């Protein structure tokens, strides 16, 4: 059976993506990264639960604490407050973690090659193209070339991004079709007990649920 490494953050997009990979016939090698983000505990808890729901053949957790040493992002530097979101995302959101996805994809590729896997799935989507250069189609294409050049496996490891041209509402629609347990996911950038309801991630999540006329099952401090 085909095997895929799914970068599983515990959030809405990565969880839906792992369900898509399962639906495509892949066994799931779940990979969770702790990079010093504010909601690390909650994200880890959700990622583990989702891996169990998916009957993942493995759950590997990696610590990347060097991101906290670099700083420059409100997700990894506690001195920088998470900014409130707006309807249109700022060109340079302070939640951008410098070159994070290149690090994540590189580690996921090492894991995939070591386990004789076939693909790496990452949940980049169209709403991230502005402000997050490591989520763009051009970046993904470049990383695919790096993977093809830099791995020894006879079969090419594919970097798959089914959501790269989809928005959050499209992703939620697909997840509802697949029965994704969104009550076991977490999207808030700022808090772990009740989602803040005002950061850009909360706002985009709430908009998706509102667009489809479905209640978001996680708790919010503000809506």
C-alpha cells in the first residue's frame, strides 16, 4: 500500500488534508512539528488525536526549538503580540515564521525516504499566498525539484498540495464530505483553552463555517 507523510499540525487544513490522503488510498505516516509556537500543547494534543482517528501507522513528533532563538514571528517570540486579523490579510503578517515550510518539508522528505514512502502532503492553501511566500505554488514547485534531485529512492517522492488553489471554505466543504472531526482540531494562533476569535486564523476559520452555514464546534472567547 502507498505511504504518505502528512505534516499534521492539528489545525483545520492539515487535518482535512490527512483525511484526503487517506481517501486517496495512502497509509498515513503522521509527522508533527513543535517549533515553539504559542499553542504547541494544544496543537500536539489535536494532532495525536487525529492520527488515532486515521489509524496512522506512525506518529513522529519533532522539536524545532531553534525557531524560538531566531524570533521575528509572533508565533515563536512571546514578546511580539499576535496581531488581530482583518478581512484582507496584511502583506506582511507578524505570524509569518521565516522560511518555516522549507524546514518542515525537508524533514518530512527525510522521514518519507527513510520509510520508503511515496509522497509528502502539506496543507498550503490559496489564502496563504499573500504574506507567506513559502506557501506559494512557485515555492512548492521549487521544493519538488529539490526533492527530486536530493533523494536516492528509485521512485520519485511527490510533494502533494491538493489545497494550493483552494480557499478555507472549499477545504471545509471537502472535510465535511469526508467526515473530518473538526471538534478535535485547533486553529487559533494566540490561545489554547478558548480560541481568541480575532486572530487571522480564527477569522478565516469562522468565515468558512459561516459560509457553509455550519457551527464551528470548538470554543471561542470572542466571535
